[in-house]
């Protein structure tokens, strides 16, 4: 059912730390050729921290864990790759389609593949002005035991409602070296995280306690964008509001909304949003690799 790259199979067989990576940022988050460059840099960052990257995607219906350079490039240039959330996985696999995986779909596959840590940019959540449009990322976090490292939820979302929903779903939100939940482009949303973890070992302790209790679902580890690349909160909010106004005016919604909005925000901030996005992705990849190592080390001590 799942196809593993040789590199990922070997790492799993040898009990080495592996970090799952999503692929929607390749097909819908960045434009060619930036998308391939960013995906490659994320993988290199994971490797530099002594872990193995496992980018997950659907290639001609095959759910693939760990992509080769050629496969990454294929996906980065594919014109009709479907953005697959959980509901789409069976459709893409059954009909032999190409697809990228969202946070929800990547978590589902990661858990099936035996991967415990996953790095992304921002999770989906509750949309501003459309509180019934709720990403399946939230329900997957509630049921699948994978630790997701992000910079908060996508800045375009309603952050207070998104984190209220996560509370209802029993998903702990851990600030990584911060007391606050980050706001993607900016270091703080003004919302408090449920706990602060200052080291990968702190995160590993929380994850182990949760697995011991057999609590369902995963953990959200939120690492703020590095200071040097942060967009000030006011500037980010102004660009988001203006982009949202343009989307409403042009009647753009649904799956097309995020790519449109990200593009507008990039124009309005003259590329600063893209720089912040890349910086936070690389930072999350590094933190996820460190957590994967800490979980492996703790596992070795237990066993
Ligand atoms: N964050 C971004 N851009 C994105 C996404 C997140 O800055 O494109 C993707 C992630 O893959 C996330 C998905 O899982 O959007 C959520 O989409 P939806 O709201 O359709 O569930
Ligand atoms: Mn959505």
C-alpha cells in the first residue's frame, strides 16, 4: 500500500530518527522553481541534524514515503497535482492520480508508516468569516498520534477560533522556547500556549507521557519564526486583510483561496512574507529533527 524510498526504509529498519514532511507546500505553497529549492533545503536541514527526511506524496496513485530528487522535481512541476487531504487519499490512490498531501493526510500516512514526528509551516484551521470552514488538519490532530512541528496556524485563519477548537479536540499546544502561540509570519499571536518546552527533551517527555496514557491524537509544537525574518504583526495583519478583501471582491474561495491569498500577501509585503515562510519552514525542520532524535534516545533508554 505504501511505497518507501530506500533511504527511509533503511533509516526505519535501523531505528534512526525520521522526520515526515508534507508536499502541499510544493504544489500549492510556492511557485516553481522556488518550490523545489525550498523542499530541497528543508530535506537538507533535516539531514544536517542527523535525521532522515521523508517527504510524503501520491505519485500516479502510489502513496510514497520519501521522494527522490526526480520525484520531487516531478511534483514541483506537475500542473494537475491534487491537493489531498484525508478525504482525497482514497480518490487519488484509487484513480491513479498525482497529489500532494496536506497536514492531515501527511499525519495519517506518517502514522501508518511508523513515523512519529512531522514538520510543516502552518496548520489549517478555522477560516476568518467562515467558521464552518474548518480544516481536516484539526480532526486528524485529534485522532492520530504524530507530533507536528509548525509556526502556528496559517496566518489567514481565525487564530482564536482555531485554538479553541484544538482545546475542544484535546490537542495540546506546546510553545517551543516561547510562552505564546506564534502567528506564522510573526512570533506571537497574543494567545498563550498550553505549555512551554525549552528543549527537545521537554517535548519528548510530554509525548511519552501522552503515549503511556494512550491518549488519542497528536501534539502541536509551535516554534516561532526566527527573529531576523519575522514580519511585524501589524504589517502582516494589514497585508492579510487587504489580500482577503481582494479575494472577496474576485469571488475566490475554497481550495483556491490559500494560493491566491499567499500570492497577494507576497506582493503586498514585497516578498517579505515569502522570506519569513522559508525561514520558519527551515527552523521547523531543524526543531523536528531534534525532537525525532530526542524521542529515539528516550526510546533507547526505555528499551
Ligand atoms: N500553510 C500555508 N500554506 C498552505 C498550507 C499550510 O502557509 O498551503 C496547507 C497545508 O498543507 C495545510 C493545508 O494542511 O494548507 C490546509 O488546507 P485546508 O484548509 O484546505 O484543509
Ligand atoms: Mn480550509
